C-alpha cells in the first residue's frame, strides 16, 4: 500500500485531521478523514462526504446525497433538438442534496456526479439550454456557506433506452468511485 502525504491541499486544516493511508489519489495530496473511502457503496438517500476538486484548483469537502431518482420519458424532451442517440435514450432525473461540509471555495462548479447504466457506462449529467420543469439543474451556489445545503436535479440520458443503476462520484478516473445504488421510480403517465 502506498500512503498519502498529509500536506494541506487547499481545504481547512481541521478537515485534514487524519488521513487514510491506504489511497493515493492523483491531484489530491491527502484525503480528509471525514471523506468517504474510494470504493464505498451506498444506497439511495445515504449521504457521503467527499473531497471535491473544482476546476483542478479549488477544493472543498462536500456531502452528497441522492435523494430520489425518477424515470422520465423520451417525450419529456420533445421541445428540444436532439441527436439520434439522445432521442433513443431514457431520461432519468436524480434529485440531489449538496451540503458544504468544509471551508473550501467550490461555488459556481457543477455538481460532480455521473450516472451509470446497466452496461457500466458513465453518463455525464445532460445540459439543457432553456427551462425544463421536470428537472431544474443548478450549479453550486457561489455564496453557499459552511454547513449550508442546496438541492438540485441532474438528468442522465441512458442510451438505447437503458436503465440507470447507480450514481457515482469519482476522485480520479483510475480510483474506485463512491457509488450510490439507485432504484428509479417508474415514469409518470
């Protein structure tokens, strides 16, 4: 096992009280003791604290919770111009709560989560221009204070009308993710 140094990485020193010596994460010199260990699997509704690195420079400890996941319909996107792949996808709406658990500056960044389908394909959150009432997406507010929370919705498009099986946070591409197993509610008629 290779250890992580305990040098500060742009978060508050109290957040770095102790570090797990079992993980080396590229771009992160130390993982706060409060942060979820890479490879952790959670169920929908369970929060996990993670060290979020925004734009490769700004860092902060945040708590993420996947509160619910709803299955959408292709017809939900009828007012948008979509390519053939998007038209053949099933939209999933993940309601997420983000709490700022440390003092780092992360405002303005997108919520750092990916959907995962039954083929283990990472699905980035879809970005729609204009209003979309079924899933109002928001970036992390600039003025989100320590201990404050906000809720948002992320839309994931599962190709080939596939199924969303989990939502993940990644510390780095070659490090095991933090995974929430999800159970999407059926589409509303």
